[in-house]
């Protein structure tokens, strides 16, 4: 693949990040205003509340922008390896933080800015490292089966957690869940595109598509609950860090997109990933909105 196509993929990924940021802000405003109208504290959404959101124009606008971002991301994934494209979404974290601070008139403290910088730096370093070693590889039936088995295992674990401790879940818990699920969405989208390129129109490809749709729906429910429990920039921080790390781990461990990576590259992957994750954790602890009175802890 030539550098021009890879550059176009990066541009599409940047545009997707912008759409994601504005979509997240609109969705969060819709969820927050709905809860304030009914005088409800931060916490998980009921199915009735989730159904009411569909009728709110601001939530529909946000969802449309998120869908546009997803289409742009799919375009980027069709042009470049997953481990190059996916981490670029971290740009959405910076945009969302500024949008939310302006809307809520919340002054972002130094600790919050440091946490955002850590996450962005970690993911940025991941992209630079990945772009040096990433390679498009042929997707075999065996590799696709491994991805699907792993996805089903994750669903079983989430189902068990939902029926045991689901009611006690806070913002960070929903964000982690959404990040993992969207990591699989991106991976399944990538493998579906690759299977179509390879002219593999078979049952496994259909299962991958249906699994992707299921992950989108469940991940979307997690995201809405996260909006109801915390600020949008914390939600986006989780999605733009946990999501690519999960997707990239699958791309490296199962799909073999980093088969040319050296031991040194592997160390850099790990180091930048840990920095990004710590940035999200720190943001969940120091964000001004989560330190206000009567705000649920994470």
C-alpha cells in the first residue's frame, strides 16, 4: 500500500475523531438535560429513559454524527492497517474536553489537563510506533474463528457481571465495558472488509457482521449509561484509549498486523499503552465534574 493511501486513511480517521467528539457532546447534553428535567441523580439509565432519548433531537443529532464518524472510520480501515488508524481517535478527547468545559463553564484544572495530555501522548506514541511496523495480512478462517471465540467469551463475562454487580456499576465501569466492545466493533469491521476484499462471502463472514452489529448495540447502551454517570470527556477518554488498545491487541496477537515488529517496538507498544491507560484512570480521579458534590464516584 502506497504512502498516499495511508495518508488518506489518517485524514479520514482525523475527520472521524472530530465527528465522534461532537456526537459525544450532543449525546451527553441530551442525557444530562433529560436527567435534570426528571430530577434524577447520576447513575445508570433505565430502559424507559433510554427509549425517551430516541425522541430528543439533540440525541438524534449526536447519534447521526457518531454514525458519520463510524463510516469515516470504516473508510480509513479499508485503506490502512488497524493498528495505524484506530489510535488516531484520541484527537476526539482533546476536542470533547474543550467543548464540555466551555458548555459547563468548568475550568479544567492542571491535573485534568495533565491526564488528557498523558492519554493523548500515549496513544500518539502508539500510532507513530505502529506506522513503522504495520502490515496488511491475509485473514484466514482460523484467525477469524479466534476473534469470534474471544468475542463470545467477552459477552459471556459481561452478561455475568451485568446480572451480578450491574446495578452498582459507575462511569468508569461502563466506559471500560464500552471501550472493550467498541474495540471488537472495529476489529470485526476490519475483518469483514478484509474478507470482502478476499472474496470470502461465506458463513463466517456473516457471523462476523452479525457479531459487529451486536457489539455496536451493546456498546452503545454502555456509552449512554456512562454519559449518565460522568462527563463526556471522561467517556471519550475511555473509548479513544481502551477501544484502540483492545483492537490493536487483537490485531497484533491474532491477525498478525505487527509481524515485522522487533522486541524494541514491542516494548514501545507496551510503554505507550500503559501511559495512555494511566491517563484515563487519572482523569477519572481528578476531573472537576466528578469532584463536585452529589456526583457519583467512579
